[in-house]
C-alpha cells in the first residue's frame, strides 16, 4: 500500500487492525511527509521520532491495543506530555517537561495512539499569530489557536491531531484548512493537564480528514468509545439555518457556503429548512463570551503576568489588562446570563430543531499579516457549550477552503456525528463527500 500518509485515520486504523500495514511503515510515511513540507508549513514545535518509532515497533509485535492502535497523532502544545516539551506557545516555558500527560493524551496512548510530536499553538492559545502557515497557500494563516494541528492534518503530516477551543480555535482553523474539526460538548473531554485559559469555555477536541476520524479521536480522548461508531440517521432531522447576529461580517464565500449548505440540508431534512433566530435569552451572547473569556484569562495567567511580563506579547498584555478591568460583578452577571441562554437554547432544541447550520468563519483564511482570523461566528456556540463540527463546503476568491458548522443540542455529540456524515454524503461535490 503506497502513500500511507494520505490515509484518513479511519482508513489507517482499519488497515492496521487487519495487519495489512505496519505501524512503523505508517509512521515513517508521516515522517517523510514532515521532512518534505515542514520548512514551509511549520506545524510542529517538537517531534519525538525515536520514542514514536519504539512505540510503533512494539505495537507491530503485540496484540491490537485499542481504538487508535498504531495511529500517529499530533498533540497541540497546550496539552501536557511527560516525554515531550510543553511550552504553551510561550518562551516562558521553553524546555518545560511536565511530569505527567494530560488526561486525554494518556487515554489516547492507552488506546494505542502514537504521540508523534507537539503541534504549534499561538501564545497560550490566544490571538497572537504563530509561525505556522496554511498548507493551501503559505501566505495565509491556518487559523488559531490550534494552528499546527489543523495545518499538520491538512498537509498529510499526520491523520489526527488534538485541538482546543475557547472562542473559535477548532472550528475556524478547520474551515481555513479545509478539514473536519470537532468541538464536542463542553466537558466531554477532561481539561486536566491542559493549560487552562477559561474554565467556563475551554473545550477539547480534534482535527481529522473525515467525520469518522474526529469521532474516533474524541472517543479515545473522552473514554466514550461508543462515539467511534458513527451510526446512520434513523429519522430525517429538523434542520435550521442560524446566520447569527454577526451575519453582517460574512464575506461572499461564506454567504455562498451557507446557500450550498441550505440546498444540501433540504435533501436530508424533515420538512422545510427554516431560518432560525436564537431565543431572546441569547441576545448579547457574543459580547458576553468575549467578556467572560478576557476576565478568566486575566486570572488564569496572573502568575505569568506578575513574574514574566517581558516575555508576554504586547497583544496578550493588553488582553490581560482589559480582562482585569472587567468587574467581578459584570463577570458574575455574564455567567448568570450564560446559564439562562443555555436553558433557552436547550428548550429550542427540544421543541423546534435537531441541527443548526451556521458559518464557521467570516470567509476564507486571511493573509498571515492580518492575524489568525476573527472567531466571531464561533464565540456564542462555545459559550453555550454545544457540540459543533466543521465541514468543508466551497472555496473563496483565493481558492482557499470555506466551511460551515453543524451544531446539535446539549450533549448530542453522537447524533451530531451521524448528521454530519449524512450531510457530507449529500454534498454535490463528490470529492467533498470523502469527508464522510
């Protein structure tokens, strides 16, 4: 079997479990690809080649280990790893080796996953651009903060990589890089051992090339192995389009993507695909998310701000200052608002809708000089804690990918994966159907 690095995670796992390919051969193919492309894409902060090869050889000799048996994985450099440096994207933590793995990393190893290396994150997973480029055009951003993970998967360096989202750091990079990104329900994956920014918002997830890939990844990361089996939908879902209050920020290519998504949804939905507005309890959702995020970041990074201010970027220092200036009374008010908004949205999903379609980003990936892109279309869904998945739908004027996100009700991760697979199979472009 040639070009092993081009296999999706699910294809690779199937071949590995049948012993049709060896873990060592798959790993070497990924390493070869990294050798060819890394100087351009710059997706990796560190690689653990020798440890990964040792692990792969042991897996080839032993029994099938678990869901991820023999699969090379990239881990966002926000997750602790005992055998690889974890810098959180900051010079403060250069050559920092945690004593343990993050819970989700330990579970991936337990499932037979091979941790190939750490992927680049922006500074403490905030907004300052990192060195990674978009594999489709190195003059453009791959998005942030999960820059390296999204780029590594899109560039066929690794079939699966972890990410995290506090505003839009899984869905937006997935859209910019033309891959599948899955942000499961808040709390689905443990945040233990991951550098926290916002306890209210931080959500772990992953990137792959198909819906099945990200299902496999989150199943292993969470311990909920039933997610690995993406079932067919038993009934047609009720689908709505939610352009959100930020629709004025949508560029031409995102407007086109939503139009294509509507057409696809009409072919698989129960009844008419409606334009839906979130309940009044959600008015001001995006603004509340931004305040909660800044307020919690200002406390989460209090140590670094106090001890190492000269090693923090001016952009981050301003964010920390802005967050510190938000009163605790306002913060508490925003948390109460978020709780009521969650109740309103839960009622909406219970009574009116099964799946929402919304933009993933304003448009295609901006130029690197313009930053990592605006998370405006993701902030509200992150605060609501709903499961979201990005699918590649079309391209923009620069030929770069443009995605949309599907969103399900609270805790409906398994259902969302099934709906996403059905949606992908109904796409008019046969190449994009491979995302299923």
